[in-house]
C-alpha cells in the first residue's frame, strides 16, 4: 500500500518504546519525543530514511502509525505538512476487520484514536482530503489540496485520474446495488463500549458509530 517501510519500522519501534503498537495505541507522556531513547531511535533510522527521500523535490511518507506519533515527526521535519485522508467509519471498520481480522468494535475504536491524533496536528500544518470524494472525482479534492499545500498542480490531470480506481473501494456498492457496508451491519446489542475498550468485544455499539459519523462530518 505504498508505505515507506523504513518509516513503518521506525514507527513500530517508537510505539513499542511507548508500550504500545499500531493495534494498541499507547498513552504517550508529554514531550516523550525528547526522551534520549526516542532520540536514539531517530538517530539510528534517520540516515537511511533521509537517503530514501533524497533526490525528490517533494516527498510523501504514508504510514497510519505516524498519526499516533505526529509530535515526533513534526519535530524531526519542521517543514513537513500533515495530510489527513478521511474515510467513513463504517467503511474503514469493514476494511480493517476484513483485512486484518480485527473485531469490528476494536476497529471503530482504532479509527477514532487515529483520527483524533491526526487532527491534533497544528491547523496551519494540517490539510484534509476525503477518500470517498477522491474516488468519485479526484480532480476537485486534489486541486483543493494542491492549493492548500501551495504546490504547483500537474499539467495532465487525466493522467492523475488514471491512477484512481474506484473498484478498489471494496466497501462501496455498484450501480443499483445496496450498500455493501451499512452501519446496521456493524451494530451490536448490549451495553456501550467502555472508555478503555475491551478488545474481545466483537460488535460496534450504535451510539459510538453515530458519534464517529459526526466526527467524520466535522473533520471534513
């Protein structure tokens, strides 16, 4: 999925340093990225990471884990910008649950943790695009993103659009089909999920899904 594996490995090490992982987001202490052990991980990874980005006028690092570690990344790259790509929570839950066999209730919890962490980036360094909008017609959201990032747009938008394949959205419905992912298909019955999610929970509480949809609407 086009992640920079050097960045992924660094992020995994940083999350482990904080006592967590991509599936168990840690509660990071204040200024954790200034700790000597965190600095040491960056010092070890930085030469190879910088070499992988060398020769590019603009570089992009895609790794969802970085959402949980943004203070560290923004400290390491003071000129970096954060692009938050939003996806509807029901579709994101279905995708993660199917791909990694994670219980849907846990998937929704992760969706919220990652998004809230990403939105914590300073507003002047954060831009947003919407996954569903990109698949529907990539040019308008990408033009807005180019303007926001103060970049020069491509000369051939048709070539850019050719890289977008709506068929890769396996949660979307085809013409005349009912939605393949509906909130009702993810809802469970019973008490709401506690604040500290029990990862054995296999279903999504309807109230949490409603809150997630509201957060999605606000974030976009």
